[in-house]
C-alpha cells in the first residue's frame, strides 16, 4: 500500500499545488472585493453578467462553441478521408499536423501578419486583390481631378462639363493628378477629334505635359485615356441619354444626337477606388478571422484522431457496400460517418473544451481597437485580473464561471472513458 502511495505522492503534491489549491482559492476569492478586504458574496457574479464586455465575451464563446467544434471536426474528417485517396498521404499529414506543434501565440503572430489590410504586407489580401484584379471590375482612374474649372463635380458623382453643348460640338475633358500606374502602357497621344454633324465628339486625356503646357488644350505628348465611361446627359434634367467608352487615344463620339442642349460627364465608375482587400483585423471581421486561424491549427488534431478511427473500420464492410452498388458518397455518408460517430464525438467534446479556453489567439491577432469585439471569457478573465485593471474579484468570478461551463463536458469525457474501459 505504501509503495504505490510513495510513487503517487510527488505527482499528487504538484497537482494539489498547481491545480487543486488555485481552483478552490479562486472560487473563494470570487466572493470578495477586488482588493480582497471585504466580503461581497455574489456581487462579483452580478457585475460579471451586467458588464458589457463580459456579455460580449459570453456571446462570442457561444458562437465559438456552435461553429468551431463542428468546423474542426468536418475539416478533419475531410482531410482524413483524403489521406486515404492520395499517394502523398504522409507528406499531406505532416503539412496539416505541423501547425499543431507551434504555440498558439506564435500562430497568432503569423496570422496577424497575414491579415494585414495593406496588400503589400498581408498575404491574404494580396491573394484576394490579385484574383479580383483578374476577374473583377474597377475604375480606370481613382485619383484623377479636373484640370480646369470648366469641369465640376466629384469623383463619387462623376465629373461634368459645365458648358452646355449640342450636335456638332466637341467636348474637351482634361484630367490631371493621374497616377502613372493608372495610365495604360499602350496609351497614345491624345488628338482633338473633328466635329461630327448631327453628333457630339470629344476626348478624355491626361492634361499634363512635362516641362509645362496650357491647361484645357490638347497638346503633343499628352496621352489620351482609354476605357473611360462617358455619359451624355440632358442639360435641364441631367437624365442620361447615352453612354460610351473612350478609345485608345481617349476619343469618344455620340452619333445621331437629337437637337437640344446636353452636358458631357465622366461616369463615377471611372473613379472607383481599387479593391484593397478586407479589413480582417477590423471590428466586424476580427472574430471570423481568429476562428479561421484556430481551425487551421486544430485541423491536424482532428485529422489524426479521425484517421485512426478510419483505420479501424473493417474494409470488408466498405467493399460490400461498393459491391452492392453504393456510390462513394453513399459509402461515406451511410457507413463511414456512422461507424466514426464515437471518434467524432471525442473530437467534438475536445474542441468544445478547447474553445472555452481560447486566450492567446485573441491576444496575438486582435489589435487594441478590436479586442472588445473579439474578447472571450478566458481573455476577459486575464484582462480584468492581470493587464493593469486589477479587478481580481471580477476576474475570479469569470474563472469560476468558466469552470462551471467545463464541468458538463468533463463529465461526458469521464463517462466515455469508463464505458470504453468496460
């Protein structure tokens, strides 16, 4: 009897010092004021449930528990099935599992850099902007301004030529303050077009000549701007009658225009700012951004556990289903997933417990301006107790509340272990 106790004593001592004593001390401390000099009973718990930041943390924890365990389990299941279908399965497993070997804080730092809004710094936005630049639409110009007072308006609403014109007139739309990168490489010198009988012609050009020039006049070495949307509007009602796009030299033409007074305008879509990606670290996207980082880390754990369960499934059962005419999806849905139910339950319960403990990812990824929106209970406990606020009573109450949330899932795990032992 004494020999087993002697072996257990060191472990029991450290367990008591580092786990049991702090747990009961925290529960006891939650009944006292922040300074610890007066007994306040359950006042700290009342503060906890009425504090706006703690309420946000509780809401976020609910979202995490609803989304993350299912997401991690699903991704792990897909990866585990894929490892049985590809030749390079060992390399794939290593690549997916490696993030789990890195500390969560280091993972948070990596994703914080990847989430930078500037595409020059953030890898994710750089990829999104690159794809959008290939497939999406954007304005030809984003910084252009009128070169003379004859053109009024703003880029948001379009730039309009003040002077009313009619059939047979020529509209000159000179722009300046254009970035060199926004001028197409194949641009050619602008040429003032000839008047068109029964129509309206014009040119949109970069009204800038190195070494000097006269604003409002088309001169040599001044480039025409292609791809600009030009609208023909009625002078009295500003109703858009027609629209066209400038050619290589910036020229455009409206043919067969009815008699009357018109104004020529450059459409607002021409000045649309280029898409620079999402504000991942902003208040609206910070929680999904942290969730994505966590799924990336935890997918390896779910994959390994699920792959172990897959290896235990009798191959005869799967082959019999295929022989009976079941498709791969039917085999997966009706045989593989039901047989994996105990393993998937393990992953789900483990991830629920892990979600309640998330702290370092919030600390590493969320900037100061977004932490109130990304906060979780574990992070809120640390912030109230150890980040300078010194609200030890409130922090202890949050810790005790977290412990109460853990207990049901711990009971499920203990019962499962006992059932497996029997």
